[in-house]
C-alpha cells in the first residue's frame, strides 16, 4: 500500500474512532511498527494528529494545519491532472480566473498555460510561480501573511484584495464535500479567503477528488447551492452522485499511458 493511502487511512480512523494503538494499526495494515511510527511522525508534523505513548489521538482541530505541498504534490497526480484539464477547458481566452491554494490548483495553473490573455488571481505562491512569465497572461497575487507549510496567503489583506476584484471564474479547493453540510475545510484561517473568492466570481467551481466526498471538516466554507459546478473524478461511486445534484461533473481519469482527451461528463 502506498504511504499516502496508508496515511489517509490512519487519519480517517483517528478522526472517527479517537485513540488508536500503534500495535493494532501495524497488524491491521500488515506493516511493521517502525513504518507506522514514520507515518505518525509525518502526520504529527502536519498538525493532524497527536502522538501518545503507544498510539495516537486526533489533533485539536484548532491546531490542525493543511498537509504540506511536498506531500500533496505526489498524491493522486493522475486524478489532479485530469481535473485540472477539465477545469481549464471551462475557461476561454481573455477571461479572468481566481485560483485557490493547493496542489490541485497548481495543476490547474499548469493547464491554463494553454490559454491566452488571461488575468490570473491567486493567494498561492506556488500557483503564482507556475503562472508567472506567460507571454500574454497577467498575474495578480493577493496580499496576506504566509502559511509557510502550504505557501498560502491568508488574513485580512488577502480577503481585502479579493473584495476589490471581479473575475469570470473562481476555482476553489476543499478538504471535504458533503451533500447536506456542503464545502468544509480543516484550516479555519483559510475560510474567509475562500469565501471572498466565491463572492468575487461570476462562476464558481469547487474541485476535489472523490475521496473528499461524503466527509466533513471543521469549518464551513459554503453550501452546495452557492457554487456553480462541483468537479470530481469518476472514482465517485455512481450511487452517491445523485445526492450532489445537477452541479456535479465527473471527469474520467485515464490509465497510465492513456492519452485520451479528458472531458467532463455529467453525473448519471
């Protein structure tokens, strides 16, 4: 099992069950205790758990931070690239686009390199670097203070700069999507920035892989009714799709080496 999948399982278990023992986890996941301890050290550095003698507990939600870029950039890359291609296909030359923070958003910035005369607005330094230097596109990076593990600008200056702008599109990332609760986020401090992005755009697209669906995180960003499109991959079970309504679009993810064109497909 890849370490990213194992760590996701560990995080989901501790969030639903509370205390977990290292010995029990090692046996359940068929790995030795040293592997589990490395996973726990990684999650603890990210602020997502608290280690205790022989086990782990959920982190205090007020102390939790986003998983660092160095981890997220290598997780589910084919899915992120497929979602990014589908997101970029919505945008026409000459439009203005807000891009939220996160590794999926980085791939959207890459896919938008094929467009011309865009205005790109972001609070993510990595997205900004990827968008910079385009021969015809313009880049606007918000103010704010840095969440350094994820290269994200937040705070009143970030929100203020967005309230003074208007865009055709906003692409927003999230950690959890629930049919009744809506869009939620682990890191409370990012929520006002995301809400300002939603308010500044004519059309809003939440982009999240299928593993984020059916879950909820600490802080509410918005309800599903407040977004235009909910973009995910076709790993979302067919039986779960109807709960998200007509705004849901599921993107096929090709197998390795498959160069087939990626286009959004409506939920059945």
